[in-house]
């Protein structure tokens, strides 16, 4: 039985990127010759290679040297590769801690990150209790960021431009009567998360489910993920939130340490940011 038909344009694009990876820069003629050698019978000419290069330049994967007019790769592919590597490392370092949270609490635990501006679950351990949350979350699947504990945590620490871009694309749809659908309300919620260091999902995505989430940081002090514990509402009244908050925040700190994060980095970064906001004193 034959497999799916080869999409030649995709194949050609990847071969162009592959050939460019072997050299710092290549001219159009030399690049076309090298791509033709790798395509094994699939015809390609300079005009086709040029059209592909124009698109790759527009997408940020390729640049053209204005002096030599030769083409080379940007760091975008490297950035994508590092992003994938970090997600793999995140789950590897977090898995034993996530398992411990599940064991101590007996509740459902999630690990999530943002991938291309979408919330994606990297890991999930189901509760072993008879009464447990029945959630739509699945490893590898996406969910709305603005109404989940892990999602709001990740949004809270994003640079302003990226946050605006995500919220512009994602309509604030009402899933329950507690879903935040006001941009102003969401902004206040994100500000509170940054101030307190954790987030609460109060039945905002699914009725009967409350979550407590905390951010995970990498060796650059950037938030690279979030971890949460999800509990049936009947087992998580307001007075119980501090207990689960302490568990999840401590677990998040341990995962962050495993990812190379050090507390002194955060203190130094915060001090630097504060100094940059202070008005400069004029000389007398």
C-alpha cells in the first residue's frame, strides 16, 4: 500500500534549508546546484529556488547579504530547536516532582507551556481518588489560556507585545458563568498573579473544577512553563487554597531549580528593572 503523496514544495523548501546549513552563505547558482543534487530526480531551477528564498526571507528563516547578494540562514531554526529541546528537558526534570505532587495530594496534576502562542499540556497525572475531576485536558492538546490556571500563569509573565498578540487572536469566550470575558478584568487578574506568584482557576473553564497553578522558570529566569493541581470544587473551599498554594509553589520552585533557575538571578533582575524605572537625577 502506497503512503501519502510527497508534497514536492515542502520537500524542496527543506532541502534548501538543509543545503544552506552546510555553508555560511551560498549564491543562487551554487545553491541551486546543491539542491538539485539532493532532490534525486525532482526538477528545480534558479527561478524556483529564488521564489522559495524570497518566502523564506519574508518568514525570517533566511537572509541575503546586501554586499555579496548570497543567502544564509538566520538563527530562527536554532531558536525553534532550542524551544523544542527546552520542552523535552522541562518534562524530564519536572516529571518526578509532578508525580510527588500527585502522590501527596491525590489530585490531578498538569504541566503546560506555550507553543506558538497556544497553551499545550506536556504532562498530566490523573487523580487516584474515587471522586476526581473529569477534565478535557490531554497531553499534547491545547486549551484556552485565559481561563485555565496554567494558562493564566503563563500569560501573566509574557512580554507585553506577545500578550497583546495572543489576546488579539484569542476571543474571550464564556465557558462557564465564571469565565473572565472582559479584557480589563483579565488584565487585573494577570497583575494579581504576578504579585502573588500563583494563579487560581475558579471553575472558569469547567464547572466543578478549581485549580491552583504556579510558574516555572529556566536558567535565564524566564517563565518557561506552569504546573497546577486540579481539584473538585467540593474538596477545595477557599480556606483550603493556602495549603495547595504552598504545595504547588514549592514544587514549582524545585522544578525551576532543576531547570537552572537561581533565586538571586530574579532578585538582581528585579533590582535592575526598578533602577531603570527610577527617574534620573539631574546634576546641580
